[in-house]
C-alpha cells in the first residue's frame, strides 16, 4: 500500500485552513510534523476531525517507522479530556508496540540512558558495582549476616545466601527460602553460621518446657533442633518466646535461653 499517497490525499481533501464553525470537534495538525522539521507557520497548519487526525498520524507512522512518528501515533491514543477519537483495543496495542519499538531503538543507539543504567553509572546501583559486590561478600561486611554455611550431614557444602545455594544445587528458590526459614532444613540440607564474625547474627537458643506443668524439657537448643524433636515451626517458637499473643504450641512453651 502507498501510505504516502493516502496521506497526501487525506490532507488535500479533508484538511481545512480555518477551523469550521459548525459546532463539531476539530484538532489542529502540522502538515509537516515539527519533529521532522515543520514549523508553526500558518501554511503548515490545518484542522482535521479527531478521526481524520488519528488516521493521518497512523499513516505517518507507517511511512516513517519507529521514530518520532511512533511517539506521536501513541500520543493520539491518549485522551485526557474525553474528546478525542477512540480507537479499538487492537489499534491501541499497535500504538503501544510502536512506542516500545521506538524507545528500544533509541536506547540501542545510545540516544537515551534508562534510569536504572544512569543510577548504576553514577555508582548508586548494585548489579554492576564491583565495590558494592566486594563489600557485600566480605566477611567484615555489615550485611554478611545474610551469608550462611549450608550443611549436608554436618559438612559445609556451600557458603553464601539462600539464592546462591539454590542456584548452585538447582533448587527452586521459594522452596529453599520457606523451608529453611520455617523448618530449618531442606531436602536433607541445613544451614547455620559457625564462623567468627562480629557482624554475623548468632542463632537464637531456646528453653523448652511443658506448658501445663511448667517443667523444663530441654535447655539451650536451636529452632532447628526444636523442629526435629517436636515438629514446631521456628516462627512459632519465636512468636511464643517473644510473647506475641501465642502462649503454647502442642502443649509446649518456649523461652529465650539465658546462659
């Protein structure tokens, strides 16, 4: 299809130099768009109905492709005041794709820098910041409390975060995180932090007692051990020990261990 021919015919037959006074809705259009070098002079301006204006910009996009006309075509689907021509959903989707393509081309050509890239280039981001990575993986880091030792039969098989552990052993991250946090184990693997590190949080220890008789059962054991011995979730143990509403679970009470 000769889009240029259809564009020129539409401009010649439908364009009006003066805004009609028939009470209809009209929009002003630049014959040669400003983004392509057009001016605001009177001989470059015409009036079109909302539908005609939309059709002209769709033809301009067809003629010039992903560029300034793609943005203009997408802008024609935006209706702040409810007066514009309303295309159907399929056409709106085409206009959105046109804008995405134009934006991608500008990014690939180095014409624009996305906000995330700009943040990283300024040193604020963390995905490509070598200094940040070195700071986070060092054992003296203030965030090293998130680095764990992962065990298989009491042998350290991995040192890192939940994510790096899941990636190395090809586990699903969600299952690893929820099982280790709630049960303390996942498919035979356990985790802890036995190395000396001033920034590393120590595993909490609890005293277990019979809730009815208040008689002690065990003292100074971890939530992992409580799960193995009594099948009580770590989050439940913590809630009871912190006196956060719940007082017992399965007839057991828990208190923070005091050496």
